[in-house]
C-alpha cells in the first residue's frame, strides 16, 4: 500500500499529464496548429493565423472538453458497477443502459416513416438523436430500478440487466433487418461513437449530467468501500443497502446513459480504466479511486481521440476502434507486469 504522500504526488503528475493530453488533443487535427501556439492561444494570447482562433475555440476546445467528460464519466460508471457487483468484468453498460440508448437511436433512425420524418423537423434539429437515445437509456434504467426494488440479490440484478440488454439488442437487430440502407448507415455511424459533433447546448447539458453523476458517486464513497467487504458487513456498518444500491445505479445510469446519448456507445474505457487505476495506485480505497479513475479516463479518452484524428487529413477513424486498440495493450501489459488482478 502506497503512503498518502505518494498519492498526492501521483495526483499532481496525473493532473500535469491531463493538461499535456488536453493541449496535444487540441493541437491535432486536419489543420496543423503547433503545440506551443495552441498553448499560447489557450492562455489568451493572439494566434499568428486568424483562422486558428476559430478552429481552436469553436471546434477543438469543445471537442476536447467533451472527450474529457466522456472518458472520466464512463470510467466512473464502470468503477461503480464493478464495485457494486464485485465483478471485474462489469462495465458501465452492464445493466442494459447502452442497449437502451441504442434502441432509442435505432427507433429514430430506422423506425417508422413518422419517426424518420420527426428526426428532420427543424425545431428538434441536431438534438433529436440525443433525446431519443436518452429516452431509451432512462427507460431501461427505470425498469432496472423497479426490479431492484423487488429483489435483494445483487447478482440477480446483474443477470436481469444483461437480459434487458439482450432484449433491446434483439429489437435493434430486427429494426436493422427491415430498414433502408441509408438509415442503417446513419445508425452504424452513430454506433461508431464521436466526441466532435456536440453543439454548445448539448455540451452544457452533458456537463450537467456528468457533474450530477460525479456528485452522486462522491456521496456513495462510504457505501462503495463497504460493498467491497460484502453486503452483510456493509449493513453492520450502518449502510442502507437498498438506498445505496439505488444511488449507485442512478449515478451509473446518468453517466453511462447521458454520455451514450450524446457521444454514442463508447466501448472499453469504462471497463478497463478502473482496472488500470487499481494496478497503478495499488489500493481499493474509493476516496483515492474516484478522482484517480476520472482523471485517468479523461487522459485515455483524449489520447484515443488524438490518435483517431489522422494528421493533416479530414478523415477521422472510429473512436471505438481506437479505444480498444490503444487501451487494451496497456491493460494487458500492466496485468502481466503485476502478475495479479487487484480487486
């Protein structure tokens, strides 16, 4: 176990790494902006080329901030699920919330002609897809919460969540089979995931959702530590199992569902970053893990988005492919190096 002072040093180093990843992400793209020019622009100094100002503040800074929120939020959601179910394979979408968001998006993009025309209405605009995905994810979350009120077995809740995910995935497959090629292509592009298409209103709403999820996560730290020792021990510490489970599930649902609605179903980050953080910090204390997981998730997502943007090219690789290709070798290397999984 590391000494508390080493944790403070680690958090300083992580914060510096986050700042570097942020600047690197903002400086990368189809239009090359030098790293130090980007740094100067972020500090409020005028840039050499006038077009760089527009690119920097109207596109790249919001995209980088979105990547930060997506990576940190999904990582925290994964931590909550792994701790609640005491299962290292549990991720942020284990309760079927991602599948619910996918179903909402599929109904909008591949549903009836009425829904397809609704997507093009001017008063809905570019938020229609986020609204549909949000409704789908929170509908599944509401059903899971109703089930959680009736059963006490946490593992049974996990299985029920997986079954809901299977049902919604099956419905998406049926819609995909009967839809047109154009609608199917739009849905596939959405499923690739993206952090660069949010308007200022959408980014503000996403920020509020992530902040609320983080707040609920912080309020659940005591319960999370207790759940690691088993439900009976948690009760002996005065933890209300039903109330704590509700708060944890709502927090994970807000983070996973909200992020999926706005950025698509981003894979790997929520499953891998909690393991990565435990390996590096060698602790199970959630007062350390919660902020560390958020920071590491933000860094990894920023780096993946940087790699997805091909240098001096308008083409952008699917972010889901990059998250797995970049992140998986890192986790494998850490597990081989440590020779054990900390959980």
